[in-house]
C-alpha cells in the first residue's frame, strides 16, 4: 500500500514535509509502481482464466487502479500548484492511510 511512502511522516510534521519535491518524487514513483502492478495483475488474471480459472479478485484490481488514479490526480495538483502545500499534504496522507472498501 502507498502508506509505506509516508512512514514516519504526518501532515503536522512541517520539518520533515517542507520539501515538496520529495513528496512529488515519492508520488511519481508509487504512481508508476501502481500502474505496473495493475497491468501485471490484469495480465495474470487473463492468463489464469485461460489455463486454470483462478479468482485474482476484481476488487483488488479495481482498488489498485483507483489508487493509481488518485496518486496521478494528486501529483498533477501538486505540480500545477492548485492546492496549498499544507492541503496537499493532508490529502496525500488521507489517501495513503485510507482503507479500501473491500477490506473494511
């Protein structure tokens, strides 16, 4: 989960979160990683359907795709400067610590 990107970090921890470039870099990295995971999971699911029907879990794939989309949206907002850094920090932290609906 993307929460590992924020280990030891909280929105109120201004000294550690003052460098916006680090947050953008982390988001870029995890957005790419999530995209690769989604593609690999989808390909595995298609192969398994042909060989041995194995339920990979549509909810898992949907959650990964949703997280990748949220990361991309937040990254675009940060790069465009649409939100203040503090608001972006809080939104990123909320996204990173949110529990997917199918896990609840």
